[in-house]
C-alpha cells in the first residue's frame, strides 16, 4: 500500500475504478479543489456520504473510496462549472480532517489494484449483456475505454449502473476480488426480470 494525502469530494454516489463521473461545481471549496487538481495534475478522492448532504454539512463518510482524475471541463448552460472525471484507484482513509473552508482532506492508503482476470465462461454473458446496455447509454458512458473481456472492468461497470442503493454499491466497492464482485452482480441480475437490467 502507498500513502497519499487527497482532497475529498463527498458525494451521495459511489465511484468505481475506471468509471466516469460528471459533476457540477458551484461551492468555492470545490472550485478551489478543481483549480488545484488541474494545476498540479493531481487526483482527488470520491467518498460516499453516510450522514449529511452534498451541499451541506457532512457528519459521516465511508472509509473506502476511489481516486478520480479530471479529464475535461466546460461551462454549463446554467453558468456553473461542469467537470468530467475518471475513477482510478481504490483507497482506505487512514485519517481525515477539514480545512477552515470546509474542504475535507484525508491521508489515504491506496489498496492494491485487482489483477486483470478474464471473464469465466459461466459469466461471459455478463460481458455481452453489458456491451448492449452501454451502447444505449449517453453521456460519460459513451466515452469509456472498454474492456469487455476483463472480469473486474465488467463487474465495476455493472455495479455503477445497476439501480442499487448507495450502501449496497459501497459494499461492492469494498470487495477486493473482482470475481466476488462479478458473482454478486450476477446473483442480483438473476433475481430481476430482464427489463430491470438498466
């Protein structure tokens, strides 16, 4: 594991490695975060809010998150800054504190990346089905670099697009083994009618 200090962006959603994230930025602390990350070509951390609000005080945050890197930005029609990001590496928060402006910072331990694993034959249908689902999605998913043969990549994409509660997605993020995550996704899909597969 490697240690780093990351500015945190607490959200009501979970970011997975390799996944897209689009945000509208309006709070001064996060505008400063974006400027710093652009200037230093540095990532920031995305963590799930357990208690609190995205645009207000946060009482509790998940201790496992994903680092994110800015890939693009623009000015939205409403005048706010829009940013596009890509999830990179899972981390665990070792220590967290706040600046005077309310920005959360954390000393984090990066978790070992999952080794690439080929989709096992009994779950190969999940790669084909995911390809069909992503072809229907607009926005950030249209720009993804795809790896339909990799079990971890396929599992992460299913985990982020399925209509799961944030706490469920957080539990999936915390699974270290890609095949375990893929099996959880397969079990959930097996319990749903086909129309529920996004």
